[in-house]
C-alpha cells in the first residue's frame, strides 16, 4: 500500500481527490492531507512537495482559473526544476466545479430538472458561477445551501461545501464525469498510470 500525500486548494477539491484515489484501490490510500484554502499555498510549497515526493507519492489538485492552459500552469509552477516521478500535479479546467457539472446524472439529482447542464463544462469561463445560477432553480433546501442569502458577503451559501462534498461522496461518478471533462479524464488516466507503476515496483 502506498500512502499518498494529497495537497489541495479547499475542502471540495480534497474530497474530489480522495474520491479519485478511492478508484485506484487500497494501494493508493490518502494518508497525509495537505490543505490551506487557496492556490497560493500550493504554489508556494512546490519545493517542499518535490522533496516530499522522494519519500512518498504526492498528488496535487489545483484549478486552472485564469491561466492560459494546464501545460502553461505546470511550466510556471515547476519552473526549471525537474518533475519528480512520484509527484503528480493535475489541473481542473477551469475549476473543480466543472468536474462536478460533468456528471449530469448526479447534478440532476441535486439540482432538479430545471436549467441546462453544460455539455462541455471545461469550456465554461466560470464553472462555479454557472453551478450557482443553476442552483437558483433547485429545491429550497439545496438553494439555501448553495446560493448566498441577500446581504451575505461570501460568494456562495453557507452550506455550499457541505452540500457538494456530500454529493461527491455519495452520487458523483468520476467515470461518468470524465466523459464530458477532458481535464478530469487526463487526471484519472495519469493517476491510474501512477498507481500501476507503484504496484509493479513495490
């Protein structure tokens, strides 16, 4: 069994990361969870992640946000440093919410029949805002969790993370979602390749 260090931006991406690792079986078990809200923490610690990967597998999940493309983001984060074999950095295009929106079956169960789900969520300029717009037509309890109340400072409802992390744990299918999200399909493929390599060398 390989104990994986999972580094993420927030609780939602951490839950997604754990769900993706669960697909790989017991040989890729999330051991150390590394999370402080925001992408700055992940990028500022790249040297530490590379050093850590000399001792164990490190998986990092981040959002593309406004970067041009995943390859450009990886080039900036790694700079001139070599890319360790046991460190895997994968990028959600453009946010982890696009990976959730890609599973139409799970999203319909959450949001109900109203609204048009995106056929290509990786193409959305702001997947989170798209999800929040869809949530305004959801049943009342879901709407109250996801959509911010009038006068509320933050961009989402106070139950946003709890509701969506529960969705990831119970209904969201990475396999279904990967059919509509190329960035998720790439992430799953690279994680499977890493797991296979670890299995053959352990």
